[in-house]
């Protein structure tokens, strides 16, 4: 189940603008909210996700077709 949870987090990071924004400003809060909703991540997985160059998520998101993106409705 852990690999599936990693896939979910990565999917959210590249397709969900609000989640990505929260993660980039406060990764512990963003991942903590997922953990509270039942996503299972080990301490090592959390550390690995946080260690990834944050610019990667913006670069990948920019390459994803907008039809697959969840745009932010925040102003």
C-alpha cells in the first residue's frame, strides 16, 4: 500500500495546484493533512519527498496537459 500512497502524493503534486502550493510553502503541513486523511507514508518516504528539489514539481506540473490539472480557485 505504501507505493500506492507515494503514487497518490506525486500525482497530487503534479496535478493539484492548491496541494502543490501548500507543499512548496510547508511540506510537513501538506503531508500531515494527507496522513490525517488516511494516506500512509513512512518517515523515510516523507523525508525523501521533502528532499526532492521543489522546483521539480513546478516543472513537471507545467508539462502536464491542463485538462489533467486541478486548477486553484483561490484568488
